[in-house]
C-alpha cells in the first residue's frame, strides 16, 4: 500500500469509515468517495498549504514527469495510471451523471487552417446500392425485403474537434525529436509517426478537475489572447474550493466552447476567443507542482496565442507538455455542462481512436462522470 | 423508486448491507455492487428461473424495445440508460482494472470489401514543414528552437475496426426506412444520413456481459459459418454462471479477434472465422427476452453468415436490431482479455466519435471496467 | 503528295468559298480549310453575311444540337466530330506553336466553395520508404543503390481548375433528368452518375475560336457580374475579324484567368471578376445560330452570375448547354496567351481524364495549336 | 498556300533525304516530314542503315539526353520539343483519325498495390442537394425548375491507369536525388516533390512509334516476365518497316492492355502479363542510340520484372530514364487499336493534369493522331 493510499485510508477512517482488510478491494469505491468528500469539505487545505506526502509513480514535485519510463516508452505520464488510481477516479462517479465533453465535427467545423479539411461523404446509400446492382449489393432474389445500408467515407484530419494530442505531435530541435528522443530520421514515416501514435495512448481514466477561469472571471468567455497565469489558476481553484492532486486530468475553461453550437460553423465567433489560453508558467505549475497527468481546455490549442516572452518557439506549452513532459494535451473539450453544474471534480474517461499512425485522437467524446 | 430498484435494495438488505436513507445517493455504487454479487453468488438462479419483476423503461419482455421513444427519436434503446443504470454499471468497476476492447486499425486491416479503403497519411511532417516554409510554417526567426509538428490526413471508412453501428446503418423496404421510420427520400443526404448518425449515439455506460461461446465450446475460435443459437447462448451463460439483465450490453465471443494481431493484416486467418455468429432466434432471445440494450461480438458482422432460413434478407439480424428494435450493434470488439480472465460481467463504456453524418462509430476503443 | 493534300491545294488555289451542295458532307475537311482561309483573308465577310450552306451532322440552325443521337447516347454534340473535322482542325496547327490552356491546381486554388476541397499529399517519399522497410519497400540487399520513389495520394474534386463539365453534371426537373433523359432514379449512383460521366467524353479536336471580349472592351478583366450578350459576342468577333462555324469550340475571354497566377491562391482577386459571363441569349446564339460544339471561358462558371431575368433557375446557361443541347462546357481555361498573341482561331485539343463516375474533367491542360 | 506548305511540297517532291548542315536545325519540321515519307516508302532503309546526320538539340548519340538543360531545369528531354518538331509531328495527322490511348480508371482498376487506393464518390447528387437544403443549394423559390447537379469527390493516386511518370518519381542514392540532382532534403515536401512535379511536364506533341512486339511474336500478349531486348526491338521495327528518329515517343506493346476491358477489374488476367517489359539494354538503345524523347508501354511498369542481372536496384530502367536521362515514362497506354490497324507511326499528343505536387500524370487519355 502506497503512502498515498495510507493517507486516503486515514481519511476514510477519520470520517467514520471502518474498512477491514478483506473488504478493501470490494469497497474501493467507497474509499475514494470518502477521499473526494474530504477534499471538498476542506477547501482551506487546498491553497497555500499543499497536501503532504502526496506521491505518484514517475512524478517528482518541481520536476514533473519527464522521461522516466524507459527508452522504448511511448506512453509518458499516463504510465502512472494504475488499477488503484482508476478505481479511485471511478469512485467519484457516484450518481451516474455523465457529461459528454465531445463537440460535434462536420465539414463546417472550426479548425486550425493548417490541418487538412474534412468531408464525410455517403459512400453507400440504400437507393444507390439498389440501383447499381454492383458486386457488393445483395442479389434481389435473396433480398426480397429490400434491405440495404448507409456507409460513409471520410477524409478527415487527426487534429479536429475534441482531440487529445499524441506524444509525437510536436517535435523540437534538429532531427526533430519528440517525446523520449524518438527522431524523425529513425521513426518518421509516410503513414504517420511510428512511435507514440494515437494507438499507443491508453484508455484515460483519472480524477478530473475543471478550472473554470471564465466563471471565476464572471465572463461568458475570455477575450481572445487572454493569458491565463498561475495566479489565475490558483485563484480559480481557491474560488471553486478544489485542489489538484497528482494524477489528475486538469481541464481549463475559457468559455470558447459555448460558441461551438451544433457543429462549430461560426468560425468568426469561435475564433474571437480561441486564442485565450494558459501560459507556460501556469502549465508548469499544473504539471510540475500539482502533478497533472494530462491538461486540456475548450480551445483548439490550450495555450495562449501568441505566446508571451518569445521563448524560442511560438508554442512553448505544446513543447513543454508533449516533448519535455510526455503529458498528453486535450483540446476543444466541451466544458459548458460541467461549468453550469459547478462540477469541478469528476471522473474523466477518454479513449482515443485506435488508429495506427494518427498523431492525435480526434472528434472524441470524452466523458466526465459524477 | 422503481420496482427494480426496490428489488435491488432488497437484495442489498438481505445480504447484510444496511443502507440508511441519506446514504442512498452517495452509496449508489455499493448498492449495485451488492446486486452484482448477488447474481454471481447465486448462479443457480440465473437459468430457467428468470429474475422476477425485472423492469426497465421502454422495454417489454417478449417484445423488446421497438419504437417507443417518440416520432423524432434517434437514440433507440439507449434512451433507457439513466443515472441509476449508469451508476449501477460503474459500481461494477471495483478494481480499476480496464480491458481495452479496441482493435488497432491500419491500412492493412481486415474489413468487409464493400467498405471504402483506408489510408492514414502524414500530412505535415516536421522536416516537411521546415523545408517548405509555407504559409502555415512558423517563420524561423520566431522559431529558433525548430519546433515543428506531425499531423495526419486520413481517408477512412466509418465501418472499420472496432465499431458500433448507428441506427441509420440499415434500411429495410421501399423508400428505405430505417429506425423509427426515417426514410431516404426525406432524411438521406450526400454527407451521410441526417437522422440517427453516429453523433446521436449517446455515451454508453452499462453493465456488460460476455457470452464466451468459444470458451464454452473449448475451441480457440469457432469455425467459419458457425451458427450460434439461443441454446448455445443459454448453455454458455449457465456454464459461466452469469445471467443477462435488462439494460445490459451483451458481447458474444467467437474467438475471431485473437487473429487480429497487431493490426488485422492476416485477412485469410481472420476471414476463416469471421462468418461465425449469432442467429436471429438467439438475438431475439437476447433482446426481447433478456433485455439486452446493445449486442456485439468479435466479428465484423455479429450475425452468422450466410443467414439460415432465408428470411427475406441476407442480414436479418442487422435488420432486427437496428431497424426493428433500435438496438445498436457492436462489431470487432476485442474480447480475448476478458475471456482469459473469465471476466464475464463488467462495466461497458463506449463513446463513439462525434462525427455528423457518420453511419457508425469506427476504430473505437470501448472499455470493460472491473 | 496525297490525294487529300492535292485537294486542299486545289481548294486553296481556286475555291473562293463556294462549295457545291453534293460535296459538302464528303469534304468537310476541305470546306473548313477553305472557310478558315476565307475568313482570315476576308474579314469583312464575317459579319452579317453568314457563310452559305454550312452544315454539320446533328446540328440544325436555329435549333442547335438537342438530343439527336439515339436514346442511349452519352456523347451529345461531340458526336459530330469526324475524321474530316479533326483533320481540318489539325490543319490549322501549321507552326507547331502550342498554348497551354491549363491552370495549375493546388490545395490553395480558387474554386466554388460547394465543391469538395483538395489535398495532394506525399504518399510515399524516398526517405519514408527507406525508413519504414514496409512490405512495399525493396529489401536493401537487392537495392544497394538506394533507389526509392515519390508518389502522391490526392483528395480532389472533379470540378476544379481547368475543367470540362460532363453531360451528367446538371439535372433539371423532377427525378432529376440530365442530357438525353437519363434520370437519377435509374442512372444515379453512389460512385458518380452512371451515364455521361467524364469517361464518355471523347477526345476533343476541333477548330477553336477565341472571343476576346476583355480585349475588345479594352479592359484587363471584365468587372464582376458583367453580362456578356449576343451583341458583345458579335461585336468582338467582328473586331477580331473572325467568325464561328458549325463544329467550333468557342472560348470567351473575360480576363479573369490573368489573376490565377501560380496556382489560384488569390481568391479575392479572382472572385472579383469570376462572376462575369455570357448570358443565355448569347449562348443560344453561339450554339443554335453559330453551331458551337462546345463553349467555354476563363471563369469558373462561364455564365454570368447572377443570371438575369430569373428564368426558373440560377444557372440557365448550364441547363441549356448540358441538358438541353448536350454541349460540353469548358471552365477556367487559361486564355491570356492566346489573347496576347491575338490567336483568335486555332486547333483546340482536350482529352479529359478517363475516370469512371467523374462528372467532369478537372485540372486539365487543354491545348490550342497554331 | 503558305510558305510552309510550299516547302513541304518541295521536300516531298525532290528531297531524297539529304539535308544540308545549316538547314538541319531550322528545318526540323521539314526534315521529319521527309524522313517520315522516306521511311514509309522505303522500308528497307530502316534497318542496319541508320539515317545520316539526324540531330536534335540536347541529345547526343551514344550518350542520350542526360542533364543538359541547366541546373534549374525540371523538364528534361522534353525541352527538345520545338515548334518545328511539333509541326512535323502534327503533319502526320493527315486523316483526322484519333486513337484514344487512355484506359478507364475506376475503384476496381488494376494497380500496383503499393499505390494508394481509389474511390470516386458522389459528393453532390441532385436529390441530395434537393433534400438537404444546405447552404450550397439554391433556394427553391429561385429554382422552381429544380435544377441541381452531380459532382464527385475522389481519393486517387497519381500513379493509376494510363500515366506518365514525372521526373521526380524516382530517386537514387543517399539524400535521394532525382533528375538534375534535386534532393529530398532540399526539395522534398509534404505535398509532393517541389521540383519536377507533374505540373512541370509540358504538353507532349511528338512523332510516335509503336513497337508492336506482341504482334511480331504472334501472340495475344507476351508471357509474364518476358524480357524484351534490344534485339526484339530491332527485329520488330524491321518487321514493321519503321525506324525511330531522335525526338520520337516510343511505345512498346506487350499486349497486356487487351485484358484491361471496361475498367481493369480482372486483376488476375492483367497481372499474368503485366511483368513483361523492356530491359535496360533495350531501353538504352531506344534512348541513347535512337533518340527516344519518351518511352512507354501498355504495362504498369514498362520494364521487365524482375530486373535481370541485378544491377543495384530492382528498377534499373526507371532510374535510367527518369533520373539519369530526364526521359518521361509512359505506362498503361492502350495500344490495341494502333496494333489492330498497324498504325506504327503517328502523332502522339499527351497533356498531363496540371496538379502541383503530383509525381505523375494519371488516368490520362493520350492521343495518337494519324
């Protein structure tokens, strides 16, 4: 039993939950429920005064995650997910309430213009199959009931709508190394990167924390180019009465997602706010000080644009997260429902498409469970 | 409180779990855990002797789900998912163990030849961006650290790898009506069906049941064209000591998935077994008698091929499920891990890509939580 | 010297333009050669005073081409091309000078937004093949010289850059009939129209006439929405000293093409002029009175937009040409070179991609030979 | 009668084939016209006894074309095309007869499996536009005549059906240089090679020569893997009574194209013969001794497969032509019509799609004019 588990047990005990040895596994849910309750009932603890002795495999306070998982590792910080951490996160899902964090993608959806466009096209239509009598169509004599089908062919980018960037998405420096030092000359490919593609991203089940900066600032959505600093994050968390613990998925809300509407067709409106985001210092605080195992937001890039202080690249936060820390990055998560219900902590569940060579999971539907 | 909930409460009570009123919400997990325990500790109950008075909204024993959700409904049986049902399902996830039910998709993957082919192509490579200095590339003076990126463009079918068929996938009869009577002449489209596309499939969180026919039959994988009957399903469930309850996701294992390997490249081997599947009677028993809210398997089509008894179409089970019952259909789910660990019940979690016009969720990574 | 060359010489020497009735059909080639000479040496003749007795199979003055080629015909007016007509057209190519009428297509190219976008993506790169050692790559032991390859995968519309609309492009009326009465319910398809697709367009070799309206009007390019009328066409032809004869391909220059540049990236500039075009009356005059076998221009739509006089559709000229007359329609032809050299007549040669199901030839490179 | 026609007559009447030195360059057209006549009336001349003093810019007998066109050149041997050479070639088109050398491409077409697959998909259908009332559809009030359209979206390789390989298609050696020394590290790109793409291939108009090896060997089609040697080419030309002159496009017939049928769907039959082709020595003879400006065949690769004599690569002929000589390579040309009519010489006309980044022209419809 790890120190952290001890701590939790202690909390449970202190709250009146007596947990006998043989019951521990069966009652994991209760244990965590207690822990969550503890956190939320003691908001004063969550600021200034960091929880003592909190630990998680692979993470070091002040340093973060880095490349600690062996030279062949393609998973990064998510290696720290364990049965215990998942069970604890799932135990937060007490009511069965589910928040769909996915935005709907269509050909009209807002996206960064540097990504390839998208079309979802009817490939087979029932009348088409019926008319064409092609080799794939069932012969009418064995199909008197006229049973046919729809299918679609898609031309689609791996960086659209609700997404989780894989660790190969960003490279930094000569020969273009990405997380864990995989280089283009060795691991690049015509059909996507051959290390750290989306198929290597494990299912993500972790405690989620919403940092609702827009709500704290009392705006519908932050203005474009708003820089979200460490101070903003700290103040918002304090206002929420919530703190981040190592292993959490942290989602930062700017309010941009409220303009997505049916399918992100109002590019002007979304674009007006989409450049608000967290700066490098704030992100480092989340990861290296608080232990976030993944961060995300409701914008297409998470980080503030343009990047302040010209740190050698226009996307310092992407580099820090994906390359330096091996921390996956969630983008365009729909956070309006969570905000509306002040659901600041939850169980975050996401499983990206298992597509070899994709650099990111796209058009996802991550879930927040309560 | 519904009758079913009463029943569950009763079980909990009878098993020694005293649940005080104010604790009910917080301890939803425990309640269900008790129910699961009851089922598993009393396997004799699970056969012949159906649980009494089990009820779920929208489902009628003997009839199934049908079109009970209003004339505009696009969701079908999944409407029956509730906070309570989800909480009960999630309570099964006691240990944090997660089974990834997704198969990896690549250009080489086995698929029905009538679906469009797939390519995942490097759209932007770091060296490409660097060399090309195109409009999307950061100017080198503001990017001295040479930070670049990978992205992929995909041409992909909505019916590949691990998938969940949407309710518009299959049509039956003149003017090609699908679930709830939506017709091609009104709701067809160039960019996918305009009712019941994949974007309408809600997150699926439900108790999952594996019916491991291959294990029961003591074979690695069923022979091609093997017809799985109601009797096979009943016997396998009895052998497992498990029963289906209304609202469950039922996954039937043929063993075909074991041949998928890294990315489904061995078409001959997969194809040799892929035609084994459940027949119409067996499927009706699962849905109309047992209350399955979704069914699936580890083959590309779930139903046995060719269909026995020529019932007016070559895919009577697809029609029954998708058109008549509004029951989503899971295909190519990877069930080997569950089988190996005899994990016959679990919490099933799946969230399809949220893509407007797609007829199915594709290249998915559904999860089985224990 | 062949018999034909002898005859041509004879005509050139002594003809004077009068062609006896019984010779007309048999001597199409000669007639044209004579006509061309006559026109060029006698510009005054070309207006008001139409050439006598000009005839061509399938065309009737005042009525045009219509559906005269049998109920299965997919070719339309181009059926009138014969060895004789081609030989006569080719005889215009005296100097070997060639004008490339194709505009370069790239992902950035201007197009009507209702067409699907385009990407040309490196599918195999030599370093990619080298690195990946995949099944398609030659084993290094049999490839010590490191011979590799580039190939591209494209996602592309059949209606981009220099194009020739096929006869199935436009439909008019209930059940969507196109040229020759082919209807959607019978001949539509999931993979393009099954009658009159681009693969049915024969090689086009015919006398070409440039009607350089922009030059006649002494502007770089006509203003957007400029309506080119019959009078404009007549006056421009008179100014050029050229007349149209039955069987000619007529290209009308607005000057819009001059803004295409390297690859049509300046959408604003092109869009400013692209709506200039020929009106319905002018087009009818070209086809039904002058015998044009194909018409085209340097804009994306040929016809003026919006269509004046609201004739039941916003694209009356497309309907008239493609549906009513079976006359193919050329778009975005690059005419600046011809204009610069006052090359008002030439031999037009175009051969569209032979792709089953494409509704048009795209990214073409038609030639004008002199 | 024009000056040129006079000159031609003169040549025809009195020439006899002797062309004075200073006239050679200026009178290329005439020379060719004379040569053509000579060849056809004096077949005995065409063997052993090479035409004297034949010269063409950029070509040297024994050496071929090589990299003679300046360090920025992307065009290669086709630079030698001139107004004179084109005029001479076009002068062969006496009868207006046209042979369509294009094979029809569809999703079913035979291709090398290492190229990306193809789909031509209805993007807009008239009923789809009508039903969907989307933003691109005309409002019904301004479209009472129900005028709609078909368009297709294509996912297609640049190396399918009738094609002409661009000079960037093949690279040889470290850093992957192609024709003229353009290297991947400088001129590669994500969106196709940035030098020598298909958009740089000029219109090709040249005298064409068919070397009908299959007819000479009296077979429908050469057996798979048949090696066509210099001797085979010489004997076939002698049997035809034809010789190659510098600047000619040479097409070698194996008979494979006869199995293409409607759209190349019979892969087994085509594949049985497709590996027959010309060897390196034969190709060198055509290019370096005879002056072919382009070569091609009716197979997917032109060269015999496997390559005999293991010369450091499996595709020595591709390397020789594209890299070393800058000679474009035609593939899958349909030569059955030419063979049937014993049309051994003709005017070859081809204009590849003008698509930036494509490595080859694809699904072409080159023409042979007589």
